C-alpha cells in the first residue's frame, strides 16, 4: 500500500483507512519454506533461472497451467556511473548501452547496484509462481536486506525483508535466500530496506500477471509488454547518505536535482566534436499506431517528490493502483508518490512520430526549488529514427504540466472536483469485504508532524529485532528519546486507522506504506487549518467525517495475512530514518509462524562484566568467568582448580587424540 497525506503551510489533512486483520494459523502450513523450494516436485513446478526479459518465466499466464519456480541471483555491490565500461558515452550513444554501463544523468557518482544494473533485474512472473532470489552482499562494509513491495508474504512472514523486524541484515560476503510465492497480482517492485541504498540504485520492478480470464481490465488493451514498465526515481549528484547527513546535521537542502526513468535521464550537458550539446540517453517506449498498450509506472522515489506524469498529444486511461484494479478513468495526467504504482492504458491514436513522456517533480521538486523533471520518448513504429533522434521541442519544467483531468491530484481530498480526482474518489473493482463494515473492532488515531530538538545524539540503531519476542517501549511524548513505536492488533479484527496531519511545521507529503496487509482508503479531507486529535475525534462524533464503505479503493490489494510483526512507515527515506514508522504486532506470539530452521540470528554480545579494581590491585588472571581460566583450571592453574577426576578425563582425551595422530 502507498497512500499519502500533506502538510501545506498551516493546512491539515485527515486520512482514514480501514484495515482488515484476518488470519488462521494451521499447523500443517508450518514448514520450512526452503525445503519446499528445494524438494524435487518437477511434476508440479517447472524450474527456470531468471536471466533477462526473454526468460520463460516472462510469459502469457494460462489458467490452470502449472506454476514455475523462478530462480534469481542478486549480487549487490558498490559501483559507479559513467564508468570505464561506458567507453565514450554519451558522445557515442551506443556506448551507453554496453554491458555494465550505467549512464544515469551523466554525472559521475557512486551507486549501489544489483548485477551492475540500475534499475536492478526485473522480475516478471505469473501469480502462484515460486520466486527464489539468492542475495549476495558484496558491499564490503554494509549490511542489506531486500523488501518485496506489494507482496504480503502470507505464510512467508520472514521473507518480508525488514531488518531487525523480520530478519537480521545480510552481512557483507553473506548470501540470504528469499523464497516465496507471488500471490499479489499487479505492478510491484523490490528494493533495499536498509539505510539509503534504494536512493543509490538498489531497486527494480516486480510484475505479477494473471490469466486473461481473471483480468477485469483485459478488454481495454491489446498489449501488456514486458518492456512497457517505467520505474521513476528522484536523483542526486551525491549518495543518499551524503544527502541525508548534509541535510540533517549541516543545514543543507533535501531537494532532488533531477529524475531518472529506468535509470536514464538527460541533465548534464556534454559538447561533442561538432560543438553540439548532447545528453545521456532517455528511456524509449515503442508503440504501433492503432493499438492500445498497458503501461506500468513505479515510483521508487526516496524524497518528498511526487511526480506528475503525462504524454504529449495523448490521454491515458488509469486502471490500477498498487496492484488493485479500479474502474477505468480517462485523464490527461496522474500524480504518483514514493512507493506507489499505477497502471494506465495508452491508445496510439496519433500520427506516427516521436512524443515526449513527461515527468514533472512536485512539492520539494517544484519551481520553488530545483525544478526537477525528466522525459522519456514514445516512439511510433515505422519511423526511420535512431537512438539519437528526439521530439523537436526542447523539454523543460514549465512544459511538463498539462491542463485537464488529473488522477491522484496533489493536495486534494474528497472536496476535489471532476478535474482533480483524489484517491478516495476512485472506485475499486474488488468485492466488498469485512474491512468495509460500518463499525471497526478497533480504532487508532495517529497524529504526526515535524518536531525539532537540540540534541547531539540521533539515530542510534536498534540492537536486535522482534522475531518471536516483544520489547517494551518508552513514552516519548514529552522528551526526545529513542523507542520502538508499536501497536497491538488482534487477529480476526477490523482496524480503523485515522491519521491526523497536525499541519504545524514544514510543507511535506507522506506516502505511508504498510507491510503484510492492505487497507481501504475510506475518507480523506483537507480541514484548512491546524488540527489536533481531539478536534478530529469531535468531528467524527458529530458525523462530519464521511466514509465510503461501499467501494473504497484498495491500496496493495486484498489479503488474509498471518500474524506477525509488520512495519508501517513513511516511504520517504529521510522521514523513516528520523522516526516516522510504527510496528504492528498482529496476534499473539503463539499465533505466529515459527522462525524457519537455521534462520540467521542477531543480537548483542554482552558477557558478564569483570570485577572492578584499581591500579596494582587488578589481577586479570583470576577472572573466573574468562574462557582461558576454564582451560587453565584443568592444568591446576588459574583461579579455580579442576578436580582430580576432571583432570584425569582431560588427560585421557589428550592421549586418545595423540594416538589418532600417530596412526
């Protein structure tokens, strides 16, 4: 799920979501998922190793066909844009597409890559396929994890990829195997869930298709091509960590410079031998006149940079959000926030030509700051063009906005009109479920805003995570402190979360992502003033919060999740890093699946403290708790003397070992 809220000056926004927490733990489902993947079941599964988009796992999904086991290997490492692998890129455009070349926006900078690609390898499978990904960490000195954004991991809670919540981080030079069934159909993505690695390139598309008989949108398009996936990211000249530290500790800005589309973009200018300005290549998408194409858009952004998307001379038909089908809506543009995914249909009904696909940054990317924007090319077949050919007009920020109907409009609630359509106004095609009942079982009000405090200590990392134990938190209402914010949610309950954006401090958006579950966006309003939780409760008691309990849109589709610990956080990395996250404990520990066999463990090493002493009185040789003392005691030395029987047993063991060596 990816939803958003805004703080606009002194304006507050209220967001109400309804979450269905259902689950039944069945004993025979508790098994080692690794053994499930490894067992020889060729009569049930067909097995392939994913290498590229021509892999057999990228296929037309057939109803009743046997699922596949799709294996993948991710090698994560530090790398560099415009490296030696790029030869003469961009002065020779074809060099930009050489193996291991990452042109980016033309600037040279360090990046985190999977298999030396940005975005990383795209996984495209059919619903029900078993996905097996071996992640090898070659970063050298950093840990990592991978989160499968949009997959709820029913029956696979330890595959969710959240460090210290569902697994220990993958240490350098270690390999961790993720194995799970792709159950949530639609447009999703995977990304690192540790630090700022997503901002540096550790992300990629994850597409799960279904048979056409099960697809309510199939009638609206002719082609759903693997190449028609757009992964958009706000991009900087420095690493995400450098950006964060400079902003957080040294009053530098947090405003993105530009955007990338499928790892490509034009920004830095180069001068060729003919004194002509050239840029690194942009992404290109080919269509044939008269046909309808399904495009999938993924916003992998890490800063407060909603992105407005439009296509010159074309309208779009939006059919899905976060993998959940909606009633089709025709529009001129749509706005997507970090973590969100949208599918739209484009009809190639214009004269064959080259057209700009425009990506315009909003909020911290808008005209008040660095005017971050990017373009890709829509190319009609039949043109005599090369990768060096582009539309005639020079793209700029101001021309990236088109008038007309806009989906998921910026800073709009249910007060929106027909021109600006907000998320609650979209109609879900999913059937009514228990999450839409009139009275929830539990209701939480969660208020948030930005706060400042002069404190020299920030961001102390947690020592260990939850797994199958709970941790008591501290109250942080009055004073700055470090604690784990957790909410307890019973199984088989409907929970209503009311988010109150108090709207006192900065101008910001918050795309909120929930792991392991989905929810309905049943209400969203702009109240036009600063507001408190008490005021929102009063409005609710007076019936002033109108809920859509009929066909409210789903974010991240419907699921029947297992019990477990699931993180709910802002998908802007800077905000998560400074505390905008909460962990939902769903059910009791006894309701949760056990930790898989031989699952990696993490924690502190805190041996018993030595006896305090001063100066010459210190005698470290008599630490009765030391490992060496226990060894020495067998030889009649050290602080404690081993018994005669103990020493005799040790001598016998030494004799046996000696005889073995002599033989």
